[in-house]
C-alpha cells in the first residue's frame, strides 16, 4: 500500500498505463497485460489522465493525491483470469465509492517465467453524486453544504477516522486476508492446485528463512549473487532435513509426543492458575461475607470509580485537543480584534486627513499610512476567515476524542462497576438480614422482659395484699378487681412459709403454661380495676 503526494499522481498514472515517456518500457520484455479506469467524474471519463493531473494541480500542497495497492498475481492464471480476479477485487474494495485506474504488468522474473502484478491507483475522494469541476472536486469538504465544497476524503472501513499505527497495521492485515480469500477462490475455480498464504514462514511453521526483498537496482550484480547464494543455502538446509529424516525415521512421532507433552504441561499450568484464581476468589468472597453492611458500604465507596464524565475531562488526549481548539479560538479572536483596530485607525486617519483620503480614494494620489492600515485590516480579516473552518474542525475533533475517551473509560470501568453492583446487592441483603436479626433480638428481649415481669408483678401484688396496702384490703378496689383465680393464688402464696415462696415464683417463671395463666389473671385484674376506676370517676 503506497501513498502519492501532490505532483506525483499524473506521472504515476502515465507510468502504470505505459503512456508518454513510459511507453518505451514495453520494449524491454515487459507486457502491459490489461488496464482499466472507473468511477471518474464526467470531465475525466474519456481521459483518466486528466483526473490525476487535476489532483496534482488542485489538491492541497501536502495532501494525498492517490493511494496505490501493488499486488502480485498468480502466474498459474492466464491473462483473462488475472484480469477477472482484479476486477472482482476492485468491485469489493473500491466499489463505486472512489475513482480508480489499474494496470497489470507482466515482466520476466529471475527464473525466466512471468512475474505478473497489478498497480491499483484510487483517489481517497468519495463520490457522492454531486457534479464538481476539477478545481472544486479537490477542495476542502464542506460538511454543512457539500455542494459548495470538494468531495469528502476517506477510504476503507475507518474512513475519516484518525487511526493509530497499530490500527492501520490491523486494517492492512485484514485487507491482505480478503485478497488471500478472493485469490484462492479464483485459483480453485480455475482448477489450479496452488494457493497463496499471507502468513509468514514463522506463522506457518515451514522452518524456512524469508528472503530479503530486492529492488531492481539491488537485483543486478552482487545482489543477484547474494540471492542465489541464499537459495543454495536453503536447498542445503532442506537436504540436511532429509538426512535427519533418514537417521530418525520416527521423528514425526517424536515431535507429536513432545507436542502432546507440551500441551499437557500447558494444560496443567492453566488448571493450576485457574485453581489459584478460584481459591483467591473464594477467599475474597468469604472476606466480604464476614463484613457487616456498614463495612460493605465502605468497601463499595473505596472501589467505586470516579464518574466517567470527570475522567473524560481529565483525559490527556481530550485536554490536548481542547487546548489546540482554544489556541485556534484565541488566534481567531485576536485576528478579528486586530482587523477592527486597523479599521478604526484607518477611519480616524481619514477624519484627520480628509483631503489626502479623498485623493487616495480617487486614485489621484496614494496615502502610504492609509494603505498600510487597509492592508493590515485585510490581512487580519483573511486570517480571521481562514481560522473559522479550522476551529470547526478542531471542535469536531474534541467531540470525537471525547467520545473515544468515554467509550474507552466506560469499557475500562465495566469490570469494577460489575464488582460494585455485586457488592451493592450483597450489602443490601446483609442490611436486610441485620434488620431481621435486630428485630428478632428486640422481640426476644421483649418476651424475656415480659416473662420475667410476671412473677415480679405477682410478688408485688402478694406483698401489697399481705400488708393490706391501700386498695388491697378485703374491701379495697384493687382486691375486688382481682379475679377469683388470682385471689386464690395470692392467698396461697402468702400462706406459704417464706422460705418456700422463691420456689413458687420459680415455678411461675419456668412453667410456661402456669406463667401464661398468671399473666392473663394479672392483665384481667388491671383491666377490671381501670374499668371500675373510670366508673367511679363518672
């Protein structure tokens, strides 16, 4: 994959088509097997060379005028089959999106046979159905009004995006993979046994050393001798391997055995790692389960990552893009201010020198100062206008890098947020269990208090009755309110010797049925006394 700069497109198109000064290349044993062009605008359909010359003339000085794929073709296919392969690949990769031109060259290889290859040139400018003249076609794209600007630039799956070196390499590798698939399909269709493989010798495990790429200039003289020497050494290596095969007939079985042993060890290592990870996860789970809901809340607060929007604003790439946009905005503002100052100064000079200004305007004379101020105003105004689109592009870049940072940070935080969500669910369940346990404890405490209160209340009533306290004499209202069962129990308790009374209270405390009966009698006494008291009040 190659890139052409301004001034290179026209000559290169003539080179691959073997036109003009390159026509004599056909006289040196090389064949121009086929050439085609497509997707050209109306003004270049009959003359593709005009398109590439216009690209050289009107594309910006440091811009890309074309991209080129240079692809080796299988000599096992004939000329028509090779052309059909190229046409299908062009339809797949270029389609109707870009203007293109290709040519198949068939020089003689080092072994005396054909060495066919294709040069596929195409423009990054995208066809959008808008007719443009040559100059407008290669102008800057206008997103708000496409018909006023040039054709938009962008090629491939990531058209218009800024890619890293690794991403560009990955896209190129995918492109090579698509070529491999299509080329092999054509070889199979033609009944040819051979196939191409885009992987390296190392990836395929062939054991061969790759040959160094030789340019035509390197192939002559000592370069040719070096390649022949390399191939001879490779042949000797192949012969040595044959000797090894004769000496160790079952080398393949030994390799299989070693490979199986390697896989067994790798499997054992994987299982050991997985076991260690499970044990670690189990220990972590047990540690978390031992925590209270408050401790889990603290753990969640510790793990919870900052908000994505805050991290995006602190991202280095975002900060750099925003700084570049702000710098352009400052220059834009300064240019506008400088233009306005020059305009005001020119107006002030005109007011102070009306006669000279009149002569200047009529072209009778020239006022150097006024001319200088007017020139400054125009220069600053031109700078102001030029910076406007650049600020818009910078703003779009800021938006783009913000989106990329947001996606990246969101993906990075996903495992942590999943862990936080798991802990939140655990903390919620733990809090529920703690509330239930507390409610159960309080209920049990209340039951215990009530259980212990029955013999205490009974003992207190018995003491009041024994001492004939107010309300507890035979005619007392408290005693009258007591049901007969309670009266018998109190009188029986008071009649018992004092050393036996604690045993009676213990039976009331520990015998659930008796305790419940006493509790009901006590409650009945209180209720009846309150009822009698309210009746007396009325």
